């Protein structure tokens, strides 16, 4: 019991989110990038790309959709949008719709704008947009607004057991 309390205390003092803890536990190479989150920002993902000075095609947002009654994670570039039909097809479903935000937060353990594909409370089926493969590294939420992790798309796909498929639209 004391060991668990120590672990919890260490987690709180280091500021590590469940996503960062998952990356550390897996021994995955990654970098953490913090920025000052503006609550008035229109788009969390675009705010991250701008604040970090990273091309919006390399910063990926984590969206939660309902595919045939199953909550499913979609990781797509902030420069584009999620193609719900493509997501459904990628995970073997028929119909997809955006999930209720409260259900997404409750299931992942993260708040909207800070949902990470890593370290979720309940592991959900995941799809990563195929455009990620064109980058050596991509940035995804580290589990808190104003915090991103940068890692290889291959490592992200491996750690989340993601299907890699063209699920984004509107990319240049």
C-alpha cells in the first residue's frame, strides 16, 4: 500500500500523464513539448501546431467516434478532418458518428482537447491516418491541454495496436 502511495506521489510531482507513463513503461523514444494553452483558442490541434512551430500535417488530433456501438479512436492530422465512412471501413464497421464528448472523456480518462491515444483508462480500437507514415515523427496529445508528445508513427501504431488507413480528408 505504501508503495502505491509513493508511486502516486511521484506521478503527481513529475507531472507525468498516463500517456507519458505508458510511453516510459514501454521504453519508447519520445519527446515532450509543453506550451501555454489559451482557453479561447478555436482549435486545440491548430493551437498546438502554432505554439510548437510544427507543420499542422505533423500534429495529430485524437477523436473518439462511435462505430456500430463501439467507441473507437481516430488519430488524424489537425490540417484535415476525420472521414467517418473511411473510419468505419478501416475498423470493419458499417456506420460511424462522433461520440458523445462526455462518453469520450469518461471512457478515455482525459478531457476534450487533451485526449491522448496513449494511456487511456479503457483501451479502445484505434485507427491512425496513413499520412502519418510520411513523417519521421508526429505529435499527439500527451493527455493534457498544452502538452504534446512527439514519437514515431510506427511506435504510436504499435503501442495503440492501431489500424493504419486513410481516414482523413481535406489534406493538401
